[in-house]
């Protein structure tokens, strides 16, 4: 339980709601009615708790499931998936490959369009997702882009100074060339907002074409080299705390992972590091 010196942890009503006991409003009423205790003391509305706290609801210990803690997964999105939960056209969605939650749901931190690949974060915490996406958090997003067309110093200066798009002024905060030649070149570019198709529209405002676009970084989070396209990996509590700091939130101070949770993460990461079956077959044939 928080000692009042810092707002560590999550609000109690959010933790209770995530277990499926009721809505957040219902949990607030239950707390006000004295039905919830934390570490043997009657809880107060707005109290913050961490995974180390002993929480009881109507005299019963809150079950310690994975959904009682904030979870974040990193997904390497392929081209050809949409960021909606369901598509009337039957196209695959980014949610199709995600692990199932016993309660709650995965919330996407921003979106990538159908033809854009790369880093997507998902969390079961609405507060963390909102903080990561809110413009006031000023979190940069870095993309690798292949441009077809002429890009000279004047084009880069205009894109860094800002251009007027249909929904207002926009700009890159950084542009770094990354290879290619002639009218087919690669660039890393950074934006501080998450507007719809902003990166594509900025480049296209200069009369060039974007032929490939991949998000490679969100704040301090990069795609690990061993997470291939279409794969996801779960972040550890210390990584989630770093993400909270990036979002301008206090560290959650979550309970340590149980042995079973540690083993699940280790198995998942070992599996990701294995080469694809086709690559293994090719290696055995070469040997």
C-alpha cells in the first residue's frame, strides 16, 4: 500500500475492475461501502496498490492472476493487417495473433495503417495507453522510410521547419539518410505526434512517393532484432516501469513475477530466438 509520499501503484478500483468483479464505478461504490480491505485495513477510495499488497473483497483474497498486474506486449506488425478488432471485409487484424487475456482486453497504443509495418505496443492498462498517446507526453516515434523521388537539402529543411497539411501544421524533428541511391533512398525520420498517416502525408507534400514505411521506435522502446515480423514479446516489470517514466507516470512498483510467469517469459523468448523452420532446413542442407 502506498505510504502517501508518492503515487506509486495503480488505483484500487482499477485493479478490482480488471479482475472481473464489476465495473470501475461498481468497485468505487464497494470501496466506499467498506467491502474492500488492503493489508487488513479498510480501503479508501483512490488508494493506490501494488502487486505486493494483500487485497480482500468481501472477506475473500483477491486472486493473483496475470491480469491483476499491468502488462505490455510489443508486436512487430506486418504489412496487410489492420488495427481494428474486427473488419467487415474480413482482413486480418493485429489482434488475431495476440495472446488471450482471462479478463480485460488489450488496448493498442496508437495505430499503424494497413500498409505500414513495425512496432506496436499493447497494454491492459487504459491509463498507461492514454498517457503514452497523449500529445502532452511528447513522445517521439521513429520510422524507417523508403522514398522514391528527389530529396535534396531544401526538401529536408522544409520538412524539419514544418509544412501545412489539411489538418494543420506538421513537421519532422529529425531526418537521417540511411542508404540507397538516385531516386530510391532510405531515411530515418521522427515525429512527436500520432496523427493519421502523418509520416506519409509529410513526405508526399514534397512530391515524392513513400514505397515502404516501418515504425522502429516508440519513445525509448525499439523492436528487438530477434522479434520477427508477426511475432510479439511481453515486457518485464522493470521495462514497464521505464515505459511509465517515459509517459510521465510514476513507476507502478508491481509485484515480482511468479516463478510460473518467469518461466513463461523465458520460454517465449527462447522460442523467438529460434530460426524459422525454413532457415533451419536450409542450414542442414548446406551442412
